């Protein structure tokens, strides 16, 4: 069974740039959730994708957007990067029959530094 | 505003002792409760889930849930230095898709 994978592991960008983070869900899972974790904080929910549609969104501006592909992998895109976007970005996969799924399993994360 | 509160710690216990980690949540509509362990620089790793009032045991770990008091706890018996990590409490609300996390409690187990 393949676990959740994310790429890249680390990324350095400058303010105003755009970034794309990628996630492959665990085998058998159909739902992907994205979280942002700032240093010393718990993960904050960005959004979730189920059957290629956004299935819930946290308190993040529209410059945070995403996609889910037919193979259930997902991308997180962030436009117009700000210094405060520096964080660990976590992807979590789960299985759900009506959206959402129950237990979420996290990938290794992508650490983004915005200079 | 749905909130999950944890004592940030650090909680320090000697090797072999019982570590007790606590979490409170604000919304009575909460349905599912999870404990994750996060080592420094790593991603959260699921330890346990609990859905019903009472205790749930898995090896050295016991999760306790009291919905009336809006309280969930994690007990770690026979604590080991390898248990030193940040423990995150997460709550899923009935109509929600997201996990709402606390800020985590840092546990330090000394040998």
C-alpha cells in the first residue's frame, strides 16, 4: 500500500511569485485535504477535494486554489506569495462515500519559505 | 468559531511514567476526535481516533472522551524517550469536512 506523497519537499520563493505544490493520495483514497501549518501552530484547513470538486474551504483567500485529478492526486496553487505564506503545507488523504471521509492520513509535507 | 484548546506545555515526565495530555473543544456538534503525534520537522502521524464516550485503548495509548464536558484526553503509559514529540488534538464536526486542530502539547520524556 502506497502512502501519501508530496512534492517538492522544500521550496524557496520570493514575495509576489506563484507556487504549485503536489500531492498523491494513499492507495484506495478518494479525498484530499490541504492544511497550512505555521511554526508553533496546529495545522489550519485550507480546502478539501472530493471527486475533483472543492468540498469545503477554510478561511483562506482566493489566491489559494486547488485541483484534484481523476487519479485523486491534487495540486495546491498559491498566487501572489506573501511572507506570511511561509509554512509547512500538508496534504492529507482519506476515503469517503459521500464526501469528506473520516480518518485523514498526512503526507510528509512541503516546507515553503517566502523571502 | 470552532476552537480546540490544548496546553502547549512542555509537559515533562520521566521514562516509565504516565503522560496525560488534555484537549477541550468548543462545539457540542463535534463527532470525531483524533490524536496525532508530530516529531520536530515531520508531518502529523495518526495515533488514535475515538468517537464514543469512554475509553479506547491501543497498546500503551488510551484515549478518553467525555462529550458532556467537551473534553478528550490521551494517556501514554510507560512513557519512552521516543514518545518525545508534539501531540495534536483534532476534532471533526458533524457537518464539516475539515479537521480542527489545537496548537499541540509538547511532551518531553527524560531517560
